[in-house]
C-alpha cells in the first residue's frame, strides 16, 4: 500500500500546484483543498501507460469510455441510489456545472440560497452572473454546525434555486436524513430547483452515513441536479473531469441547450480514464486515505482544544477540512494573514466563505501526521505572537 505517513516535504515543495507555489518555500500550506498524499496506483498506472504510448490524443465518445454507467453503478453500490445513466453528463469540473445551472435555470437578480460559510465559488458564481445571494448561516450547535430551519425558510422566500453543499465545505458536516428531509420540504414548499455539490461524498468519515440529496424523495429528485467527481477524493483535480446527474429529462435538455457540449470545452482523455481507474480500482487506496484522515482529524481537534482552547472547532464528519473560529484569539482583521505573517502557515481566509466569517479560517489536514503536527505548532506559535 501507499505510504501516507511519511511524506517528503522537499518533494511536495517541488509540485507546481497553486497550493505549494503561492506562498513560497518558507510557508507551510494548509489552505487549498488538495491532498499531499501520493495518488492511487491504478491512476498512476493509467498515467504511466499514457506516457509510454504517447497517448494524449482525442478521447473516444462516452459510450466507449463509459463514465455515466460507471457513476450510476457506483451510486447504487455505495448508497443504494438507483439512477439512469442516460441522465448523466460528463463535465470538466463541478464549478462549471454550477455556473451552467445558474445560467440555464435562473434569471438575472434571481435569489439563490446558500448555506454559509460556503465554498467560495458558490458565492462567486452567483455574484458574477448577476444573481442575488440569499444566505443562511449554519449555527453552532455545540459539537457541530447545524441548520437553522426557520432562517433557511426565510432565505428560500422568493428564491429560485438552492445551491446545496453536501457534505458541507468548510464545516465538514454530513447532513442527516432528517436534515435532508427538512431541506427537501422547504424546496417543495418554495418551488426551488436544487444543485447539490456532492464532491466530498467519498470522503465521509467513520461514524457518519452519506445519502445523496436526490435519493431522499422522488419528487425532490426530479428538480435536483447532482454534481460529483473523483477529483476531490482521489486528488486529481488538475485532470478536470466531473459528472452531473439530472433528476429529469427536461432539466438535462435545458442544461445542454444553455451551453452545448463543445462550448463547455471538451474533457481530456487523461481526466476521463483516470476517473475510470479511480472508480474501478481505487477503493483500497481510498480506504487507507480515510483511515489516515480519521486519525488526523481527531489529533487536530484534540490538539487545538488542549493548546488553543479559545479556538472553536468541531470534529469534521467528512472532507479533510476543519473550520476554526478564531475570534477569541484577537488576531486582528484577518487571522489568516496573521498566521502567514507570524507562523509561516497558510490557511484559507474565512472572509472568502461569506460575510460574517472574517475571524475564521479553514485548515486542510490531508497530509502526513508529522506535517500536520508541524502545521499545528505553527498555528499555536502564531496565535501567541503579537
């Protein structure tokens, strides 16, 4: 199996990704949502084969590559969710799906509901397309971030679409069946369309069960577009491949009519075949990664509770992201900037995730236990520096 516990820092620094290059060599990055782990062997073998054969041409059609039926089979096996492969489209990434859905199903100034703090492209896509953000903040329930259903109902009034992030980034929540049913009831009451970003589903950690939103209720499924990808769980975001499932033929037709396939940009051959390799043979690697992430999340939360009790942090239920409320540390306007300056550690700035979260940061713990320990040391050192 791949060694996830002994990562070479100098080798990581040689990567060309924005995570490792943006802040420079002195800063330890724990911000962008990509993992430090080596990729799964089936993906590596696919890439090595392409290099050996100089195989970088045009991909064959989807009926040959077969990602839609593979995704449908995966949903059935993992979640008992039975879907029609004909209702699956291949995209370049999940964010592209969000943009096209907003263009296809909402008009300028239409209300779009988001649950903040939220993955920044949710906010950016709505704002850049001239739609109106209808934000509903998750609430601190003591040991997790929960949904204020009354506030969510108010946010839904007059809106056209709900952008759902499930599992939720950055809080790490896996919404329960009860929470999903409550959301579904509001969706039907307010006649909303739903775009459900479920890219982190494969990273649901022990103690929680993930259910696709569209699997909750057939009537809700008909008005839901589900977005997913192997990119997050298998650390291949740069290969650009995702899928969208449409709960009805009419949704799919309208989506495709808005931005036809060629206008969306073709999905490369490597992205498609590496996604196939991940979904067909990557499960042992994924299980090992989740085991490491499980240990890392417990270490991180315990360490912060013991060494920085002023920081509010809850155990993530999925993803490899932890949400830290640093307001009581008194680090000034931007705790994220303070950590870079005084600790040489880069965390995602809470201001990116919505108004009112400027005192928060998001920490990526998808690294080796040794590097995570160093990240915590730098955070603690910076927090005590003035």
